[in-house]
C-alpha cells in the first residue's frame, strides 16, 4: 500500500492525517489519529477528491493528476 502523511494543527491540537491506497486495486482510506474517517473500494480509478472532516473543520484530499497518485491536503481552505 502507498501512503502519505501530514500533521495538521487546528486550534491548540495537532492531528495525524494519513491517506493509504493500493496501487493494484485502487482501494484506499483516510485516517485521522489512527481512526478511519473515509474509505473507498476497488475500481478502475482512485478518486480525484476525497472529502472528510477533522473535528468540525471541512477537509479534503485532492489528487494532483489523473495518473499521478500524489495528494494535497486542504483543511479549512489551507493547503498542507
């Protein structure tokens, strides 16, 4: 499984955000502090964007390209 990690600070608290996906099946999941907050099943494509929340903040992952499995994380409008 491929993986990318971020450390996100909201207020006075830090959160560990991890996206993990299979290059073979395209299935994946997003974890915040070890708990799965969003998952997707296998298919032909990895999703372009994955929406979720950290506490009350809206967050999403955006894949940088159609064939590139590299993600940017946005929380409350800020890119990490």
